[in-house]
C-alpha cells in the first residue's frame, strides 16, 4: 500500500475588524472562546492538521498554517504582499450582526487575488448565536449570493458555541487539498 500523502497549506483569514476571525481560529485550533474582545495586532499564526480519506483508499494529511491578521482596511495595502504570499486558501469572515461587513469582503478577496490569483474560499458568516431564527433565512440568502458571486463555499458559524466552525475549516481544507492533488497529478503527467 502507498504511503500516506502529506501536504502543507497556508490559510489566511480575512475580514473587517471585530468580525470574529481570531475567535474562529481559537475555537477551531484550541477549542476555546472568550467574550473579551482583543484586537489582533499584526499577524498571528496557528497550526492544525486535518486528515482525509481519498477515493483511492489512500489517506492524506494536510497541515494547515492558519494566519490571522488585524482587520483594519488601511492595512490591506501595507501588509497584503507578505500576508497573502504563499496562501492556498481564504476564510472570508463577516459578522452576521453587522451586514456592512459582507460587501467589505470584496476588497479583501480582491487584494488576495492580486497577490496570488484565484484560490479556494470559504465564506464564514460568524456570530450565528446572536441572530434570531426569524432573521437567519434572509441572512443566509445574502451570504449564499455573495459566496456564489465569489466562487466560495458558505457556512454560518458561531465561534462562541462552536457551531459549524469545524465544518468551515474542513471545507477550506478539502478545497485546498483538492487543488494540491490536481496540481500534483498535472506534474506527474508532464
């Protein structure tokens, strides 16, 4: 039997300040949440390994390096080169309680695409725990529409409760791995 495949991928979280990027990473990597808001200063990096069963019965591991950046708009131009360089995917985060944070993601996605081109994207509509069930359908529709326009997968998440956080990162991991396997196959046939 073939050896397990091992890949490394860099995931960048993008979005406005206060949307919950750091909280999503902490929930995903450390399974922790804090109600205390601490603005990210500079960039923080955490790692997590994902395992996948491939269709050919082979196993693949993906070591994700997850990058978190402060969400100040003014910093996109300053840090985009170093922040996005080498990224294999994006988790674009908006705050469901602040609708203006969704269209603002277009600038973040555009900045990333200028540096490294198209890549897999998962759109995380965060703070689901603060939304009444009556408003979820309308918000989900907006999120899905934006995701479709940006060729992204959409997931409604709550860093506080952990709802769908694992799913969001598993989706970006699976998309990144699929791209890596596609490129590996191309290189093997050349």
